[in-house]
C-alpha cells in the first residue's frame, strides 16, 4: 500500500438545524435545497480523492495496513480513534451529553466514548453555547427541572466569537447555539444522549427522542465556571504553532504558515490537517480552504508550503502528552499553569494536571 498524504472527501450530514454556511465559509459543494449540519472530514467512511489509493475508503486502508496509517496509536482492532468535522448550526442543537469510554462499554457495548473540543470559526453577534452547569447539582434537582421544562435555568450559557476554544469532556452537558460554525475534534464515537430539545417538533408533529435514563448515569453534575481555553503559541522560523487543547485522546493545534516548511516529523503518529484560511500543499498535495488531508504515520515526515496567504490550518493527532505537548511548551517558556489549562477546567478530566501537580 503506497503511503502519501491522503486528500479526503468529506461525508455530509443533513440536519434539521443545519444550513448553507459550510458552502459560504468553507467552499463546500452542498446538494441543492438541503440543510447540511455537519461535514465529517476525517473518518473511516471518507474516500481518498488522490493518488494510487483514490476511490478507497479510509476504512479499507486500515484493514490492509493499520499500522502504516495509524502508527503508534494503532489499536488491535484497527479502529480509527478520531473524528474531525465541521458543524454549521443555524438553529440550537439539543442539550446533550456523551458517555466516557466506560459508559460507552456499559451502556452501548461500544469501545469509545466521546470527548470533544470546539474551535469557533464563525459566530453571529450574540451567539452562545451551553457548556456545563452553573453550579454543583444532584440528580434529583436535574430530574425536577427536566419535569418542569426548566433545565435551561441550570445551564452555563457562554457567548462565543471566532477563535474561541472550548473543551467538552465526556459527561459535560452542552449544546451548540444557532449562528455558529465550528471545527470539532472528537473521539470516533457518535453516541449522543439528549436531555432536552427545546420542545422542538418534527414535521410529523412529534418531538425527537430524549434519552434521560441513559444520560443521567454518565452526566457530570459539577458546576463549570471557566470555559475558554487560552491558546499557547510557539514561534518557529516561518510558522507559528498554537496549542489549542490537549488531552489523552487528541491534541488540536492551529498552524499559521509564513514560508515553506520541510520535514514536519510524525513521530509514529498520523496527522489530520484541515485548511481554514488560504491554501497550501502538503508534500505536493494541494489543500484548499475547507479541505482536509490525512498524513499517515508511515510517511514519517511531510513538507508544508503556503500557496495562498494568510495560510492557516488546524492539525489534530493522538499525542504522547509529555513529548508532544508539555516539553515543547516548557522549552518555549510557557508556565505550568498555562499548559494545564489546555486540558480544560474539570480536574477529573484534565490529563495535564498529574504533570503539573507531580
């Protein structure tokens, strides 16, 4: 199997709350008259668009040679660990929660839960997200507010703008509000438990299903008072690297490329790169705005050159936290407290705190 950067064809997801902003902002080709809520950019169902593997699904490449694609993160079952996507919310999404790995195994018999992070690309004036509860709660209080349709009274409503970063660990209640386009990196899991759907009705007149009985066992009832993760920048010759969020499952970075770069090292890991502004080539593979490339671990290194500036890309991968995140940021002069904030504000989910406290 030939190893090179795979340009992936996204999988579009029609949603009742979707719109057309992925076409307007990211130059996606959307089917006429359809409300598209999500574009799944890097996922086993994506088809390779370039080179000798063109026409093959990523899942087929994983079946043939999982280690060549995934490298050190290749699990025994060759499961692709991440899902990278763009989300266009033109109406409020449901108030929901996702299980962690243990909850996914216990309740669904699936191997992965869903921890995720958001990078806000566009937000209409006044746009908000829901991110956790306002204060510590007990299950009885949540049940009472659900019965009385007053769950919103308990939720942290957070105003967002372009460039904001929020970490949403499994168990944290959340919702994306209308008027927002964002990039999302998450574990490769699509388990969603809806707690409340704003009394919304389907064309049939029925409401969408709720999953309160499954949501409550996995729901984190801790109050969340901090929300935005301040990015940390490392300046290099010819490019800037911003760490946006970091946990055991993924790292999300923003790269601003000023000049051609040679030999980015993969260190036994695959990289997902998606262009959010300008255009670039990755080892000769063109990447226009809104396009995503998977660089397989077996390639070992890749080049990255801007072809339209400003050139900015999001990069995601499964990290070795000490080597890939902590050591470079310490070397760049960032302090322990700032680095720890990349892991979010709920201590039980923050994978960087053991290093800070140790």
